[in-house]
C-alpha cells in the first residue's frame, strides 16, 4: 500500500493532523480544507511517516509535534527559491 490522496494523517498519539492532498517530492502536501489548515496547504516531511495503518498515514511523532514541523506555503516557496531542484514541483 502506498500513500494516496485523501488518506487521513494521524500522529503517533492517534490524533488527526490532516488529509493527504498528494506527494510532493520528499514532502506530503496536506489539503487546505482541514480545520487546522486555515485555508492554506501545509507540507510534512516524509521522514515523519512511521507507516500506513488501516488506510491512514501514521506519523512517528504526536500530532502537536507534527503541526510544529509542518511547512506552510511561504516556507515551501522560500526553500524552493534557495535550493531549486530541476524538475521538482514546489507544490504551491
């Protein structure tokens, strides 16, 4: 099983973090329609993924820590402008 669009993302504590929009290189782009998103996309590093559990993406950190690690649109754009990778989609 692979990470797919619309899969829920939960912290190691089982609390919700968001919903997968799509994979964006080494990042998981979360939908902007989730309550915690504030109408903006957020990205989580794939390194935080512990595995897939019953159709959910389970992270290796609690939800609160994942929220702190999440990148917003401005940060993803800033990083892309500093270290552009040929062929990579910034996702914004």
